[in-house]
C-alpha cells in the first residue's frame, strides 16, 4: 500500500528521491490505504482498504464516488427512474436503479417497467416481482394499478382495465391439457382443449376412490334445494336464477366453499362460493329415481288398461 500528498518537499537529494518514489508508488498503486489521501484532485483514484472499494474523486473535488470492490465486484449509485445507476451511453434514461431498500428497478425511457423485491405486506402482498405497477393490482379499481404481480410465495395477480387479463394458446397438438392442477404433486384436475372446445375436468378415476356406493334418496334431497331469483348488489340491473350458498351447504356440502358469515383476521367478509357442477350427481340420481317411478306407474296403467 502507498499513500502520498502529491507534493515533493524541498530537501536533500536522498530525501527528495525518497519523496519522489513515495509519490510514484502512490500513483502506481492508486493511492491505497485505510484513509483518504491528504491532498486530493478531481478524478483522483483511491483504493480504500477500510471499505475494500476503489473510489474516484468527483469533478468538484468534494467527495469520493465508489466504483467497484477491490475483489472485482461492482458498486454503482442507486440512481432514479429517469437516470438509472446502470444505464446506456446512448439511452441514459434506460437501465437499472434502486427505488428502495432491497429493491431492484428497471426503467425504459424514464418510465418504471419492472420492480423486483418490493414487499407490499399482507397475504396479497409479500415480497414481489411487479410489472408495470408498484402496488398489488387486485382489490382496486384504479387503472394506475394495471399490471402483474408475482409474489415469492407463488401467487400471481393480474390487473387490467378493459381487456382480457389472461390468454393461453396451445401451439402444438390441438387436443390436450392447457392447465393442470395438482395437490401435493398429484393431479386433481385440468382444463383441456378438446374437439374444438374446452373441457373442465376434476379427477374422477376409480383408482383414486374408495367406499363407493350407489346414491339413493336423491329426489328427497333435491326437493330440499331452494332455488331463488336475485341480483348481485354490484349488478342491480341483472336478475338471475341461483342458490344461496349456506342453504345448499346443508344438502350438498361439497358444492360450497367457505362458511356462512365468515370474516378474515381484519373483520373483512370472506364470501362463500358455489360450484354448481357439483349438483349434477344429485340431479342425475333424482332424475333416475323419477324415471323409475314413471316406468312403474306406466306399467301399472298399462296393466289396468289391459283389464
């Protein structure tokens, strides 16, 4: 290591020579030392052995700028979206910058396009990769939240104002799975491209089932279902046919998700849902029972008529 003040003091021949050698050593070793040189100049280099960084003096000779680590690693300024810390000579508003602690941002044309590492908090936040937004694009009607969020916990949120949010295009063999669902690595459902249409599948292989028995008493249970007409509060102009989830839950519980009047830890409603396709087995069994009764009645009528 060598450090010098940049000035050769007057002295005897050997002293001047020693001072010159010290100044040259400082130049050749880039002023390396635990403290900065006592005399500084604009654009002067210094290898700071305390922080293990190579630094350069700024143009005003008022501060040191870190360039890279002495181990070869790079250190760059944080930058901002319009002037990123890592940018291009011919495109100075495009590159990488640091918008916050532990966050990497990408900008093009001075506009933030991508952020990696922002923690939005909560179950719908978490540490995230954000594309075109800095907030979660769900639970909001704001067009400024359009974009996509991928959390480190494996959740994907997509927000769009007036266009399709997701397009899946199967490019190879036309028929087959386009989405596959698994539970602990075991297939439990899929969405398939099939015969010019779409098939929504839940696993139904007999090898996955046990305690299989015939469904009986379906007609009585079907009569207990209360069919309603209503409109959703958010769509007052549309009246539709359907069910109230908690009323169906006592009859076909597998068709309903959630519990009646359930709320989350903050007291917000967690609304029940219904998968009306789960009513098909009950409907089919009830119809078969009705067909059997009709067949029996028809046979009796025919017998009576035959006299």
